[in-house]
């Protein structure tokens, strides 16, 4: 890992441009919230949500500067800065590199004056710097201003996700705001110049577009465009997210069709067929995407997960690792570790496993979610817990995505430092699911009284 000097990240442009960006964002946000509040009281949380993202972007930058003394976010920024320098030197070369491939011919466009980019051999990582370079150019090279502007744009995906949950569960808007907009670990890790800021926003936009398509029944063109664009960003940065979101989407579509069936007998007969068919179609489709996914194809992902899992347990990571046990590189071997993997992703690190202050944020969240989940499993008597999940298509999708994603992360990550960051796309979905189930429990309790 290349470490950057503090003076590099905190420049004069940060002090000059950052206040202007913040003022501009708040002028827009305040006016937009006022207009939208006339139509939807969910917008009470719009300005607070943007404020949380701005705070998260600044906090992450400060932590990486003053605590970690460098790291991924600054490396992404430095590479984006070389793009920015190239833009001012030769806009045509910048355009060719921005939209081209990572060939040596493209690399020759850089020189001593522009600086040379990192990550040239890693398409997924390099794509992030390409995206960030647009924000760096707009913000005149300011790291903090670029972080804030990226966070605000990325907030749009989280906000769209929040709106669809509020539409389906309007009585718990405050709890849904906490789940989707204000979870501390998501605010921190999902607001700066990192892969997760972009991918979690793309997942939000994807979910919103699917909802518009299959629930609102909007015209196909715009939702399909949103699905394709958000999928492009997911595939360009973290293709494995597709393994979590695609099966859940097909099951969401199937359960939505079931929910509209009025004949209970036909619904009972059709339910297993539709849900099983959706699962098979998802697996078949992911196999066909093999060439597109490369090392993340369904044929190689289990082997890759096993190798990464073993690598992250090395002494190099200073005891920040945990162990769900070794497994071979087969898909069946990976499935055997699924329960431990899901448990690790959703509930670890435990409080007694905390090694640093940053990890403590996630550990406190985990403890609360673990206790609440166990409480609901006991009080809803397990079967009712899952009966409620199966009763609502959006809740089913949310729960399945969080489980699939937790599985994909939990079986391949054995380092707490990586885990607390990489798992954040599933946190809003899992917490929202748990809060919805808690609401079902509370409503049932009132009815019983």
C-alpha cells in the first residue's frame, strides 16, 4: 500500500473550495426539501441524510489522514488527480483514458507533469479513480470537496432506496431512515472516496428501478435504463454483488406476481414452482455471465473465496483476523460454511473482538442487531419470523439480498478490518428487514391486547 503525506491530501484548495461546495449543496438541499415536503413527508429526513453523508465523507478523510496515515481513499484520489492533471494538459487524451481500456498506449498519455496513476493493472480499482476524477476536476483538485460531492451524489441511491421502503411501510419512516440513511458504519464507510460509496449507491438505484418496473408498473424504458446503468457500475467495481442481488430480484418478481393472485389454491400451487424456477434461472444466468465476470464467474468464485479467506488470516494482518474454518475451492464446500459466513458478516466483530476505535462503531451496531434478531426469532417463534418475510415481496427481496451478500462476504473475508467496510451494502437491507419485523411484532402485540 502506498502511503501519502498529509500535506498532499489537505491542500489550500480544500480550504478554498470545500466551503463553497458545502454551501452550494445546502442551498440545493434546502430548496429541494421544501418543494418535496408538500408531496411526501418522508422528505423530513432528506437534509439530515445529506448532512450525515457530508459528515461521513469528512470523517473518513480525517481518519485516513490522521489515524491510518494513508490508505485506499488517498490512493484513489492521487490516481484521480493524475487524471485531472491530464485533463488540463490535454482534454482529448483525458477523454480517451477515461472511456478507454488500460492499455500501455493509454498509459503513455501520462508524463512527469501529470504524474502516473496507480492500479493500472486492476480494472475494478482503476474504474473508481476514473469516476472520482470527474469530481476532482469539478472541485479544482480538492480532496475534501471531491469526497463531499461524491458522497452527496451517491446519497441519491440511498435516498431512492429509502423512498420505496417508505412507500410500502409508511408507518415506520423514522426507523427506516435510521436503517437506510443513518447507520453509523454505513455513513462512515459509504461516504468517502472508496469503492463502497459508489456500489452501495448503485445497489440503491438498482432496487428503486426494479421496484418502479415490477411494483409501480412504470413504462419500461426509464427503469430498464436505470437497471442497466446501476448494473454497469456494480460490474465495473464489485461484480460479486451481482451474485447477491440477481437471485433476490427474480424471487422478488415471482413473489410480486404471487401477491397479486387472488385465488389462494392457485397461489399455493404456484408458489413453489415460481420461487424454485427463479432460483434456477438466476444460477443459469450467472453461469452464462461467466466471460463478463472473469475471476468472479460462478465457476471460479468459490476457489477465489477460499484463497482470499486463507490469505487474510496471515500474521501480516496483526491479529485482526477471525476463522470460520478452511474449506476447499468447491461450491459445495463453500455452501457448508454458509451459516458461519452469514453470522460473521452480520454480527462480527463482537465487542470483545474490537482492536481499534474504528472497529468499535461496527461492533456496537452488531451487538444491537444480534440482540434484536435473537429477540424477534424467539418472540415470533421462528416460523412466524419467516412467515412475515415471505408475506411481503419487498421485505423478501431485502432479506434475501442481505443474506446472499452476507454469505458472499462472510465466506471470503477473514479480516475484521476488511469485513467492517465490505459488508456495508447489506446493512441497510438487513436492518430495514429487522425493523419491519419488529413492527409486525409490535402491531401483533397491540392486537393481542
